[in-house]
C-alpha cells in the first residue's frame, strides 16, 4: 500500500464531486481466439470488462481492494478475464455506477448496497442499517442464512447479480467538538452523516448534512458542520480530523459492519463460461475476508497513533443516548418496511437471524470480549 | 447438507481410531494433453491431487468444506486441477496427514495447525491457543499482520506451504455434570480436552483425557470421563451430549476461534502454473469465510434447539475461574516459548497484534456486543 499525504488523500475523496460525462460504450468486447476440441480444454475466448466504482481511484482499502480483485481474476483466468477498474467519476459519477452496470455501459460495479436505497429500499439491509448486525453476523446471514437468495431476487429486478465484496467492520461514531452527554446534545447539531443514520439523527432533532469526502475537513473547520462521521482510525487519521475536532466517539451505532458489494450486469455474467463465473464469485469472497482483515490490522495501528501521538480524546456514547437512537432507528426501519413489501420480507429474514445470532453471541463473541480478551 | 443420525454421525467421528496402512503412492500424475501456441491460451496439462484430511469423511462443516474446496478448484480450473478428498483414515490415519503431504504421499492436507505441535511447537499459534484471539483478529493477524509470512517460514522447514482454510469461531466451554463455581471444582476432574487446553486443566489439578470423537459419548455415560468439550451447538447436538450431561458451559476459553488450514507439498505447489496456484489460494480464502458463516448460522439454530427442545442448562464459567485459567495459560505458553526460539518469535508477533486489536475492539466489537446488539 502506497502511503498518501493528507493533501493527496483528500484530493482523492471528492466522492460525488467529480463528474465526467456519462458515456455509453460497447463493453465486454470478446476477442475470440481459439477453441480446442479436447473436452478438458478451456475456451480461449477473452473477455475485457469495465468496473465502475463508487470510490476515488486507488482509495485505501476499498479502491485498493477492487484493484486486487481484478488482479486475482486475471491471474486465475490466465488473462482470459481482464477487468479495468475505474475510480468514481472516471467513467461515470460514483452514484451512477448502479445504472451504468444495469444498462451495460459497464460490466461490473463496486459499491455499498445502501447507496441504491432510493431505487430499491431493501438494498440497505445488505450493506448496513443503524444498530444492525456486525461483519461476522451479516456475512453469516448473507452466505448461510438465506440473505444472498433475497439479494439476488432484489437485484435481479434491476438486471444485476450481487456478490459480497468486503466489510469495514464496526465503524467509529464520529468527531465532535462538544461532549454528547444526553440526547438533547444532538438537538440542532449539524452533522455530516449520510443515509439512514442521518434520518435517525433528524428524529433526534439534529440536522444531517450531506458533504462529499473532500469537503468534510473544511466544512468542519469553517463551522458548516459541527460534527462528522467517516470510517475508522486509519481513514480518519489520513483525513486529519484530529486537528480540528476534540472528541472521537465510539461506537459507530450507524454503521456496525458495512458490507461492500459487487454487482454485475446479469446478461454479461450469465454469458460467461462457468469457470469464469466461479472465478468471480471466489475472488469476491477472498476480497471479503481480505478487506475486513486489512481494516482490522490498519485500524489497530492507527488507533494507537491517534491516541499516543495525536492525544485524541476518546469518548463513548452514553447508554441512554444509544437507547434513544435505537428507538428512532426502529421507527425509521418501520417507515421503510411499511412502505415497501420487499423491504418487509428482507427485514423479517434479517431480524430473525439477528436475534438468534445475538443469543449465540452472548455465549461466545460477547463473552470473549468481556471475559477472555484483556 | 445431508442430515446425519446420531448413530451415523458418531460412526463418522472416530478420529484416530481408523488406521489404514500408510501407503506410499505416486501422486499428482500429470496427463499432458495439449498446449496451444497462443500467448493467451492456458496450458491444458491436467493435475490430479490427493487431499488427506484429519476429519471423518464428509464431517459436517469441516469435511464438507474440504469437498466444497475441491469442487471450487475443479470448477475454476475447468477441470485442470482435480482434488480427491480422503477422510481421515481412508488413505492415512488423521494425524499422519502432515507427514503424508511432506513426503509427497499426498499433495495437500486439511487440518488444524495445533495438531502438529509435537513436531513444530509454534504451529499452535496459527490454530488456537487458550485465551487467544478470536476469528476476526486471528484472520487479521495472519492475512494482514505478518502471520502468514511466519507460518510459511515455519512450514517451509517441513517442505510444506500453509494456507488458512476456515475458522470455527468461539467454541463452547464443554459439558459437565456438576457446577463449576471455583477453580477447586476442576481438581480431580477427568475431562476430554486435548492440546494446550488439557495442559492448562492439568495445572488446575484436573486430568485431561484423550478420547477420539466416537468414544466421548460412551466415555461420559460410563464415567470414564466426568466432562467433555467438543465444538459448539451444531456438532454437540448431533453428538447427543445433552442426553447425558447436565450443564453446558460458556465460553470456550480453550478455543476462542480455531483456524483450520490447508498445507500443500511445497514442490508440487511450486510446480503448478501460476493460475492454478492463485486458484488454490483464492478457494482457500473463500472456504475461510464460508466456514465461519456456516458455523455461525448453524450454531444459532442449534443453540435454540438445545435450549427450547432439550432444555439444556447453560452456565458461564465464573470470572474468578477464568482469571486463574488465564494465569495457567500464560505459564503454559511461557513453557513453550522459553524452550523453542521460533515459538518465541511467533508469539511476540501474535501477542503484539492481539494487544493492539484488543484496544481497538473496546471501541468497536466489544461495544457492539455490549451496547448495540440487544
């Protein structure tokens, strides 16, 4: 991983601000080469795919992960499937990735399913909802608990095939310049917090503000916002928030283990030979475990840096505040599921799994963190 | 997954009791077929590998995972790498898998690194040590924290290449017929608990007993042992322990997230074309996340069954007991690291990562389980 300076890093995170014209191009051009008659021979047909992403080019962990994915696919296919990775804004603006792949302007996309909540409200359950499952539980629900079947059903309606493509783990709860001692402290607070987390803040009397990554630092510096969430110590350290915010709050109640995703154009995917389909599926699973590991390893190092070198003051949301935010979250989810039958169906599966996994975690992971890990 | 009756399940878990003669056979026979002159064409050379495992054939999750791994590899390679999976005892006895692959009698093996602690004491840090890291942390250390490089260095001395091949998650703490209220209750206790966990029990005055999976039920029934650990609700339910033991203890302090592994004959692996090497590495990572998800999903369901249908009495080890077991563990690990310099080197890396990951978890995963998950 190449180190990035704060300046270059911020330049890179102008999510949503760089917008190139949306160009429809013919993609996936197949250079047919040679086919053997042996039953064991693999067809030599070559595929060139375009990946559009919602991340700035080479963005640490997330964008790097897309590059790695493309490398693994190329390596495993002996060069028969090459994927060119475009950063957000390079081919289409980040939040047009979904439509670009649906329409066939690109072949595969990388994002997080909650970005598409405006089109498909149920999508957010496959990424992250406030007070939702963590990485281990969400993976288990999607891989072994019926989640992937529902996700395929949902994305199928959009001519897409979804795959898990990483997880951030539990995120941090944000940077503040005042203490949060009661829910009243959120009243009138202008905070950069997107998605459903923002809706929950609104119910608590706060004002969610939408700012692209590259605008957060100056927004906080100039008082356009009072607080911001981002990801975790590794990315937050690069953003330099410790220079302009006093308190770093835990935990990230709004993002408890956000799943990243790949979505592929359904027809293009189905036209691939079986071996290349399996290569894509398997590379995505490898990325899933690589990304969570990379987040865990980098965040442990950068948390120590933030505390020891930058003397950051770590705070915890009081339990009372979390309890009330959880209630607002339940209301927000109920708003979604009562308006959209497919969201209701997905949430029922999600919630059933979460409850059982919660019971199990009390005997295992929770007991581990409380009584085994020092 | 085919349902197994208790009888057939137990028949299958006679780990270490089935021993076929150790047959040296020529393996990895290469059927050279056809090679194209095109630079993009993949060589059509076909490889047939033998996998020896430490699990009974088709053993739930663990053995099934090996079958899946072989399927994925075959699919991705278009049939150019076929792996025949042998259950423990089918080709060599389970605990001879390591030597069988070293010598080239088999090409790849599946096990858990602590099985080889007698040969290579440092190996246990790549599987599980009592009061060690959990799955998320251990994956992060091995994948992104320097662990895999040390593991390769260690196994390289045995002509092997290691890969992560799954994780059980935090296990359960075992089945007892009396309550464990203080460390004195472990005195004189005959418990089926292998490896370093057994050594720790010994320091507490108990007697670790080695019994193969198929012998545990009758051993407990007839009083040959007073208590046993096994895996978690899914496997334990199939073993029927709830019929003959009163209390089911949490947490599995002796196995806090056991990593499974593949080990490949180094020369055979290095002779493979790069695309097949990448296919093996990637399939193993897919298995890693599949297995943890499968354990999580199945254990959540079977815990509910044990509690609701079998009325199992769940108990927690008192904190005082865990504190003392942790001290005995530290002594046991110190015995290992002071006798073996490579173990010392590995443990220093492991322990440094664990401490930093522990600090990070207090703001994230621990806070999640205590304040987010209901």
